[in-house]
C-alpha cells in the first residue's frame, strides 16, 4: 500500500507539472484550458488501474495532443527533410487543437484521425497495448519536447502561417534565399533530375541545396571569367595593378619584402636580441623523427614549430603551420580520414571563382596556360566547322568561357563546339553534380555568344572510361586537353597496371588531332617519406613565398588558396600513403618519357604565341616570375624553380 501511495503521489505531481506547462500554450492559442481529472477523486478512482482509460486521461493532459505536438512534427527546424502536408491535413491539425477533450473517446479518435494520415511521420502504438507501450510513447513525446525553443515565439510564428501553406514551400524559400546570396544575387535552380519518390535522392538534394552552384551568367561571373576583353579585362588589369601597388608600399628600400626572411620565422626577444627560428630545418628534423618512429622527439619539435607558426602570419609561418598539421596527422594515423573530410567539404563555385580571379591577377601560371592552350586550339581548328574538346579534369571549366567568346568572333561564323567534361567522381550521392553544373554554365555562355554547343559529362576514374562513352565523330576536329590534373593518377609504384599509362593509352586510342598536356613539375612522388617531404617543402615554399611577395596577408582569397588548395595537397602528400595518396606529381622530363612511350610525337608550340605569352609575363607580372622554353615545353616558375610546364602532342 505504501508503494501504491508513492506511485499515485508521483503521478499527481507529474500531472500538476504538465498542467502548469500547458496553460500558457492554451492562453496563446486563445483556448480554454480543458477540465482535468486532478482534483476530482471520482475521475481518478474511475480510471485507476485501467490501461486504456489511464492512457486517454493522461494523454489528454499531455502537451503533445495540442498544437504543441503538431509543431514537433511539422516545424522546419526539427525535420531533416521537409514533409509535404496537403492542405486538408494542415486544417486537420487546427481542428484537433480546437477539439474538446472532455471524454477519452473523442480525444483518441481525433488523434487517430491525424496520425493515421499517409503524411504523418509518427508511428503510434496500438491503443489496446499494455500501459508499458503507452508510457514509452509519452516518454518519447516528453523527450522530443526538450528540443523545442523556450517561450511563446515558436507558437506565435506557427499561428502566423496560413493553414493552406505547405511546409515544403517554406523550405524551398529558404533554399532560394541561400542560392540568391551566391555571386551577388544570381539565382540558381533546382536539379532537374530530382526524383521525389526516392528517399535517398531527396536527402541528397536537400543536402546539396545549400551548396548549389551558380548556373546562369551574371555580371560578376562575366568579370571574373571573361577577363581577356571588355569590362572583364579592365577589372582584371585593375586588380593586378592594385596588388602591385600594395606590394610596392610594403617593400623595403633594398627591394625585399618586410616578410621575406629566407625561411626564418619570427622568434621571441631575449636580452635585446631577436631569436631566429629556422622553421624549414625544424620541419625536416621533425619529418625525420616521424619516419624513425621517434614520437617523443617528434612531439617536441612539433611543439616548437607550433610556437612560431600561424595560419595568419607571413608566408613561412603559414607554410610551417600547414606542414605541421600534416606531420601531426601522420603521427596520429588520421591523415586519410582528415583528407577525405577536406575533399567532402564543399566550397561554393562563387568562392572558388573569386580566389581564381585573385590567382590570375597575382601570378601568370593559369592565365598563360589557358591563353596558350586556347590559341593553339583555335589556330589548329581554324578550317573546321565542328570542334570536339575532351577535357580531362574539367573541374569548374573556367578555361572555356573566353574560348567560346573568341570562337564567336571567327570570320564566317563560329563552329559547332562539343565539350566532353571528364573528372573524378565526387563523394556523396551525386558524383557528377559539379561536372553537370559546369556544363550548364558553359551552355549559358555558348547561348549568349550564339555558338552551337553540346556538352557531355563523365564522372569516372579516367582509366576505366571506354572509347564509346566519348561519342567520337571522325568528321570533327578532335582535341584532348589535360591541364595539371595528371598528377592525381596513380602510377606503377602503387598498381601494377598503371592507371597513368592506361590514361595515355586511352588518349592514343582516341587518336586526337592534338593533345595539350600541362603538368605540375614536382619531384615529391618518391616512396621514401623524408625525401618526398623535403621536395614537397621546397615546392610549396616557392608557392607560399610567391603569394607572400604579391598578395596582402589579410586577403581572404589568399587564405582560401593556401588552405583549401595548397594545404589539402600538402596534407595528402605528407599524411597519406598507398592508393590514398593521390598527389603524385612528376617532372616534365618524366612525363615526356611516358608520353613518348605511349605513342605520341611532341609538337612545337606556335612561336608567335610563345613570344606573346613571354611578353605578357615580363611586362605585367612580378619580376621574379620565370617563363622559358625547353625542348618544346613552355616552362613557368618562381625565382628559378620550375613549377608548371605545358606541351603539345599528336599521335605518332
């Protein structure tokens, strides 16, 4: 009897707490609080010990039976995917909240009428089940209510929504507003291949909506991509001159930059003297300790590097910070997981485009490569009215808008252009999403310039592509390009049947009129970690020094380039091994031997084009940039180190 009295006392206390929480909600809704069995001994005794009646009595007092419960299941902030409620179901919710709960049967029937609807996401236990199931249901409602914001603001917002407004319309409006923020207000559109019946597809579309890429043209995309003529050229020249002016203001009288310290990080002052820290030496020593599994020494060296490095400091400090991250990930054995996370992290095309524009203005590497490649294609295909470009590693396709624009100026009218965009599949539900969006963007430019255009997107491993997938027409002038993405293919040190050689064999089978190949010149593909680390350190030191000499430290586009591009590559080189290490650059002489073995003959680049490219670099960019030729390779670099190389080939 004592236990029964304690149980009843606890039940009364819980019911009183529920009433106290419920009454403010009824006042907001303008409802009269329903009569309660508490305080009426006859009702309590009548329902005591009977499972179904006890459920109906307590359910009537549970806050989940009114608009409070409806908000849990229909509020946009709590549903991972918005649920499409038909107008009649929304009206049903209102009728339930206004119904009387004076009898248990009416309450149960009203709740059943709502929860049995096909759109409901709640599975209600059978009303004839034992009280244990009923208690679990009530407990679930109470747990769900903890996630709701406190106060009456939520219900005021819900009351302002008209009954016939579908919840999916609200989520679409949120997605639309986020898309309009991309590229200064240019509007995107939903993916046309969305299938409403597939749960996984719906989930992926909701996930990708925030990262929707700009599809159509806008003034900003024209300024950034059409930088060879008109307003785009004016903005590009102005940006380049602004960087040069900032560089001149921060330079010392002898011509050196304030931040240039030949690899020495800033140290602490001791006894009036400035301590000099050689970060590069510390990084190499730490790499040697990591290779020897000397964890104690490695952690001590990492601690020193961390003290003198920073992602917001000068170029050497930023480089040391990124390389320290790679060494730390290798020590912890988490390099592959971190790299996969960085790859899965999506950066909007708008941010990438702005960083690309800064990169074009700061250094000539991509601009000269695109210029030389486009002029070579246009010159070689001058007599053809049908041109087919197969671009391995198309990414965002930033190279092609100026190419399409120049084709539209051709005497006699533009040719029909067909582009096959090929890239590695993205992780997630839509591996080809970025490549397809690239095609839409290029189609918009082709339509505006009145160039007949066709696009084919392929998201596969390059060595697995079949010849028939490329839809080759021998009446077309066929061009194959691969600019700076061959480094991501595995080689014979990992797989016996080398994907790198298979890729070149595929191009030989395509039998193009010309094959333009650009490579990142690097020697950090060695299987020995310390050797690879040292070469990677020299390579990225040149890139970080170049940005430090030209771009102000506070430019967020510079930070994006250093972290999202260079930093991710360096992490993969340092902390990943085997098939998971996809950054495997070779020197241009190694690539030359590979391509000749695959059955190609190297073609000299047009002399006038090369002279014009060299003139552009020497008159428009920093004096420390290098551009030269070596056995028909066009070489580009910084302070004597060759970083990129471009060549032209045809099948033997």
